[in-house]
């Protein structure tokens, strides 16, 4: 398979990853009294951070939203790189390598701290990027 096609597949998978992550907002299901109590504690304890009063919930929710934004941006960049790879794979390759490493790290962290669906997506994206990198001829 041509490297640009693998990048397009990675872009679509990244967009699916973004959609799944965003649909999980607020990223915590309140299914029982222990979960509700933990979430309420995260929301109620305010502390000063560089002159702003924040809660752990603010950080939790904010970082989740930021991750959705970054995943959307990554999907767009991967799609754009696919177009460039058709004509100038040599210059695109180092950028794809950075994305590859980031998704390998993502997969490791998801495996350590989260669950199977994002792990499968992170591995699939990393595989697409890895196979694209192994492509040695321009296409």
C-alpha cells in the first residue's frame, strides 16, 4: 500500500479517536455512589494556581477537551501530509516519524492507564504510520 494511502487511513482513524474521546465527555461515568463522591470532591476543592482559583475537575475536564482538540488537529495534519507525500515523501517522512513516535507513546500510556478501545485505535494509527515510514520509494 502506498505511503500516502496509509497516512489517509491514519488520519481517518485519528478522527475516529477524536470523536470517541469527545463523545466520552466528561470522560467519567457516574455509575455509583463512590464515583459521584469522587467527582463531587474534584469539583468542590478549590486551590490557587498561578493566581487563578481552580479545581481538579477544571484540570480533568480542561485536559480532556484539549486532547480532543489536539486529536482533531493531528487528523487534519495527517490528511494534509498524505497529499504532500504523493509528491515529496522525503520531506514528509521526518514529520510522519514524529507522529509515529507520539502514537506509540500514546498506545503505551493508554495501555497503562485506560482501556481497550483507545488502545486499539492508537495501535492501528501507529501501525499505519510505521508501515508508511517503511515505504522507501516515493509514491
